[in-house]
C-alpha cells in the first residue's frame, strides 16, 4: 500500500523513520509492504534523506489514486481540516495524531469516512502511543462504560511531579519542563488544560458513543496549584494530578478537566513525569488502566503506524469506529457532579465549621489559616459555601 | 449469531450473565444479536434460570450448524482439548479463557482455525479482563517488541502484598488469601508459579511470534520468599513481586517465572492485591503497561464476550492472530539471562566480598549475617559464587 505523510515535523518524520526501521515487522503485520510515496510540506528540507519524496502541492496526493492512506500530522483545525476532508472525499483512509481536529470535527469526518466506506483513525490523538482506541472499542465491547479519566498531558504531569517530589514552585517547575523540552515556549495549551480537554472529548466520544465538544467541557489548568496545596495534599496521603474526566449520567455525559487530589492508594497517583495513564471503568471488567508515553516522536509514530497497518488490512471493509453527534442537550453540567473537595482558606476553623459542618481538617496545613476536606457535594455547592471563607484553592478529590 | 458455552462454572455463568445484562451494547458492537443456544455441562442445575439451555451431550453443539461460535470455559487440557479441536474442525469459532490449553496446544489449535478460516481467540487466558491480545497484535504492530513481563497471578500478588504491607508470614498470608476466596484449597498452581508460567508462554508467543512451551520455562514460585527478604527489599526501596518474563535474544527467547525485587520507582511495583499488570517494551513506543483485574467472574467474562463479539464481526474473515511453532532450538536458556541479584546469606561480609567483589550490602539486613545486591551476571554465575556463602535466598532484581 502506498501512503502519503502530510506535515514533516516531529511526528511526521517519526512516522517515516518507524516505517523504515521496522519495515519487516510492519509488512508482516499488514500482510503487505507499506511504502511512503509522498511527504507534503511547504518547507524545504535540503539534504534530508527523504528529500526526494517531498512535494509542496497537496493536490498531487489528492489526485494520485495509488495513495490509499494519508497520514495527517500537520495539527490544528485549519489546513489539516481542509486536507483531511479532501482526502476522505477522494476515498483515501486518513490516519491522524491531531487531537484538536478530532475533538472539534471528529464526528463530521467520521461520517464522511463512513459514507465512503473507508477509515478515519486517530489512535495517536489520545495518550500518544498508548493503545486506547482499540481497547475501548473492541476489548471492552462487552461492557457498559460509566467513567473514564486520565492523566492526559505529560507536560503538566511533569510539572506537578517536580512540585511534589522536590517542593519546587510552579514557575520553577515550568522552567525546568521548558529546559527539558517537555514544554513549549508558549505553554498555554498545556498548563491551562486545553490539550487535556481535547483528549477527554475524544475519550468521552469513544466510551459513550456521542461527540463531546471542547466548548462544553469546563477546563481548569494547574496554574492555580501552589506549593502549599502540594504539601497539604501530601499530609493526607494524596498527590495533585491534572485529570480529564467524563462520567455517564443516564442519557447525558459530564466532562471536565481539573487538578484533583488523588489518593496514593490509587495506581494512577504513581503515574509520574511525562507519562500518561488512562482509567476506564466498565460494569463487567471494573477498572482497567493503560499507561505509557503520552507524547514524543517515536511513541506517537508507533500509534500512527499501527493505524496505517489497520487501514491496510481493512481497505475493503470499514472498521466500526465512530460515534453519533453530540450537542448541548447531551451535556450534564460538570458543576453538578458531586465529589469531596479540598479547600485551603484564610478563615478560622470555627468559620469553616459554621459553613460546612462535617469538614475534615488537615493537621498543620500550610498556606493559610486552615485546609480541609468537605463531604460530597457539587462544585456549585462548595463554591457557595466557601465564598465567605477567603478560599485560596478549591480542588476536587478523586473518589 | 448463536453460540454455545462449554462448562457452566464461574466463568461460564459469568459469560451468560454479561451477555444478558449488556445485551444492547453487545448487539450494537457486534452489529447483531448474540444468543446463547446451549450450555454444555455434565452436572444438573435444578432451578437455575438457564436450566432450559443446558445439554449434557457435547455432540448436540458439534452437530448444530446454527452454532457459529463456542465458548470453552471447561479448563485443563483433557476434554477441553478434545471439544475445542472438534468445534474448530466443525468450522466453529472457539473463544476460551483456558490458559493451560492455549499454552500447551495453542499453536496446533490456531493452525486448525487457520485451515478452516475461522478464529481461535483467547483474550481471557492472560490477565483476566485486561485487554492485551489486541493491544499487542494490533496497537503495537509497528514495534519490534523485545521484552514483556508482568504480575500475572492475583493470588500470589495478594500474598506478597499482605507480606509487604503487614509483615505477615507467607503461611498466614496464604491462609488469608484462602479465606478471602482468592486462593484454592490446593494453591499449588498459583504459589508454585505454574499459572504465571502458562500466561507468560502465551504472552511470549503473542509478542515474539513463536510458541513457547511451559516445559521450557524455568518456574519458581513464592514459597521461598521469607519475611526477612520482604524487609530487606524494603530497605533498598524495592518490593518483591512474582513476575513472568520473556526476553528476545536474536532468534531466540528466554522465558521464566520468578520472584523479583522491583524498585518502587517502577509503576508495576504499585500493582497491589489481586490486580495484574503487564508491561510490554517496544522499540518505538518504549514501555506500556496494562492494568486491571487478572481474574474473577465478570472481568474474565468481559474478555470472553469481547472475543465473541470479534468472532461475530469476523465470521467471514479470519483475524491475523497466531504464531509459528516453537521448540528447543528457539529457547534461550533463562539461566544465562543477566541481571543484578539480591542474596541473603549466613556468611560474613568479608566472605561475600571475596566471592563477589563489588557487592552492595544492605544496611541492617534481617534473616542472616548479611544481604547484598550483586553486579549484573547470569543465574549460573550467581549460584556458583553464592554456593559457599550459606545463601538462603537468591532473587533477581528487575533492572
């Protein structure tokens, strides 16, 4: 099978290298050779070993009937969206690592693929190389899933791990992440939770069968997490982790991204550094977790090429991967999801008791007059009760 | 699609219940209804809600062309082997949770399925409900895998977790496991490592493409692990875990089962109680881990029914799951696999230094004159060097 790669950046070049390096194993698993015919990129790559494959004009790919599958690693929702639509309409399978595009236009693109009896596959869009798309759609096919959550962003997990392990401040941990190449010069998409938001949208759609749009997912990043919160969490045997989560409520789904206090007894609290972990809860299997490198050139390429192999094996028969459209009526408000809450505040314990009643205070709490854990309640309720308490940090507990 | 269930024990009845309970989701994922036509069991089940489906004569299933897929949950290599062969020869897909049968006769049964253009599927045979068969064969298809290891037996992990968390002796922890229903009255297959051995054989075949026979896998259980070893491991920030492991060496594979000292920094050390965790190392993805309930009625049924759904979707097209035969020439001797080693002994440090040179002694070691960690060497080498040191426990380090 001939393929083309759109975008010759980190992931695109990783795909090219993995296809070359593991050619034997890939050919065996795909029951045919996989050959890259074109790489589409507007830039020049003088001296690059694959220079001869590079074309600047996308229509060369679009109009070449020999190209059966196209790998899109451009990113974003601009040209990537246009090219993906055109490839699908031209009857070519598309494989992508572009989480923003899948989270925003996934349902529409899957519908086109369905009409054309081809595949739009996106294993690499969530959890980098971690197998998740097939485990959810195939291996858990006998389960009703009611909850999915995960550490979906390596940059923020690295920052939080540094803060927890070494007592580093957020600013210093971010600088360390940038120095290590784990964070971009503009880290907004990571630290404000936008990247995790796109990924939980995709996981929600896979698990619950309808599109979840990013604008319906309240998203809180980690910039408000202070060293005092990390320390207080540790005093009650918890770690702070940024989680994306989607929960099924009858015919609706609540999804959100926020930092949580996670008990050290929960395995996901041990997912450290740039690694990702995704937990899926099914009514037969219970909790399963998938763990691995959530980003990086070769892990992401590993997932992309697995999809290419699958596309090669299903040229004549579409796979059953897709979901119905979503919309406002499908969204259960995240602010109504109940959990216990961690609160750090400037008020005295007596004022807290007057407001919350059964709060569990954290001994020797740092960063204020006191810190405590509430009983189970909604975000709306905790915000109202904490309003008069000079609350500095309010975080969910993962129960 | 009509199916039959062979064996109405824990797993068989779990399969029946999951098929009933999640019928909607299963029908949607299989794109057809899954109906149980027969349950084959020699016992009587008076008053059981599925009594009307029970037949004692297997040939009823064998000779009914309407039954397209058969679930084998009998266990063992006797009648289960005979019935599986006959179902496959009759052109029926077979789905199983029977690790002993797959580990012993997997290659032969897969070959029959191949000739008949049907499927022999066994997701539930390793890691209970944890998705592993498809993740390895499909999601990691772009990787050259060189190492696979895991906590593959919940009973022994429960016993070790009790010993580590509460300082319990092996005997008391085993009694607790029996009381909780995690261990059989005759726990030999678990505590001597035979169950883990069968599972690592299957994982090795899936990852490396050739059958690994149980008799070629040196297997050491946990009966030799003492409280002193647990304590000494803890002093160097390790936990003792029973691991099955298979490593690729050129054209050969070394597989073995043994208790290991695992650093607490390795996520698998946090897999506690009856849970299982499986790590696969690929040359593009790096390490991935799959975690979940490795046994139990509903988790195992979850995996069995996922295979039934897959069989229903591939009635006309065989899946690419299988491997070549193995044999003695394929086996790399496990005793030549190098690692560091933990040794507890009755000899003085000076004698240890004379024998091993660069040993790292464990401060305040319990249960002997001293305990130490060696440099990297084979089992053969450590056994020879430790021979004169009154060695009481010799365990691999997971490096």
